[in-house]
């Protein structure tokens, strides 16, 4: 009888070790859940950035004024009949 109990205790301990340590264990599952949560947060940030970029591209494709405004702001575009004034703040 003692041998049977000893064998059962050893089997239960081995099953517990497999449950808590190794492949498919609770520790691994928790780690993967954390990694999934981090990846989803990063994906949401990147999706928002992509949507802003798509909106900008659609705006540039649809309106000529948007291209001109961008050229004025980023490249310093001045038309031939315009006068450039530089305002310097003290």
C-alpha cells in the first residue's frame, strides 16, 4: 500500500512540475499573454499613425491647395507676384 501511495505522490508531483514549469506551463502562458498585450498596444499606435498618413495622402491627392500649402510651409515657396516679409520677434 505504501508503494502505491508513493507512486501516486511521485506522479502528482511530476504533473505539477509540468503544469508550472516548461512548455505549455502557466508561466509561459502568462508571458505570452503579456507579449500579446504589448504587441496589440503597439499595433494600435501604428494603426493610428497609418490612418493619419492615409488622410494626408488623400488630402494631397484631392486638393491642389494642400500641395501648395505644404510647399509654402516646408520649402518656403513664394510666387512671382508675391512679396516676402520676414517678421522677427525680439
